[in-house]
């Protein structure tokens, strides 16, 4: 354990951290299928879907039905209710497939809980994720869960982190944040005083990160009993007591 530091909670990113979350190719194919379901140009829809990622993850278009209609109209389309439902169902089926953790991920979460640590989750996502979340086995293992579309803020906005810190009732300096590094999430967590750890297991999202790194998620449990490799991004924890 780091001298003088007591860790109280571990906060995780979701996609590319706790699970792979699908490949870019898979996502493109699904987006193309969604476009065809609504009678839209697949290439144009894919480009627009990617360009509006932050807006979708802040929930600015409303639910999934509203999102599909809003994007379709930007492309000059006016899909029927049935076409919208088919597009939404296509997106939901894809997430039902990818939003499922490995046994190793579940074992890591259980090991951290056995250490007496609270677990938090903060994810940049749109409505498909909170809809699917209660149906899979990670849900009961977390003490606090925040989805960006529910709070209208995406990482690296500090509001996204504070939204999970509040329910956990912990000081950020007593938290470890674990993520693949997408959306500049690690630097933002570190700036708030958290010990930030980048995981490479599912993605190499932040190759410029010079702070602490683990090759596999399961290594996090062991790291909490060792001194971290500190760099300019690493922050000290609070004094014990």
C-alpha cells in the first residue's frame, strides 16, 4: 500500500475497460443497418452518427426513438414509426450482445469488493446502455452508477465524476479511477485528485498517457497493495486516518 494512503473506492469506465464494447467495424455495420431500416444513405448516416456522439451521449436528442428521428431528419428523411422501431431494435440487439462481461472481469470486481472497497461506474453513453445495464451481472456489484445521457454531462467534464463521487460519499483523493483513456478521462480524473490507472486489456486508447498502466484489468487488485509508478499525471492520496 502507498504509505499514508487509504483507498476507499474504485471508479471504472465501462466500454473498453470492463468489456470490449464491440469493434469499430462492428459498430459501422450496425449503424449501416440502422440507416437502411430508416431508408437513409448508410454512409451519410454513419458519418452523422459519429459526428453527434457527444450530443447523443449527453441525451440532447432525448431517448433512442427521438435520436433516430432527429438524425434521420438532418439527412432529409422522415421514417415511419415502424422504421424507427426497427432501427432502435437493431441498436439494442447489438448492445445486448456486447454489454456482457467476462468471468475475469466479474472476478476482479468481486475481489475489490472483498477488500472492502466501494465500486463506482461512470460511462459516456446514450440510452441503450442504461436500458441494458440492469439485465447483466455487473449491475449488482456496483454501489453507484452514472450514465452521461442521464446527467447531461460527458467525461472529461468534472461534473460527470462528481455525479458518481456524491453517491459513493468519498473524497476523490481516496479514489482510484480505472479506464482505457478515451475522452481524456484519465487526465481529468487525475486533476480531481484521483489515482488514475490506464488499462490496455481491451483498447490502446491513450498512448500518450505517462501515468500508471496495467496490461490486464485483473492487475488492479494487486496494484492497490503496491506503490504506483508515479508520473506527472499521478496524484497523491489523502492522509490515512
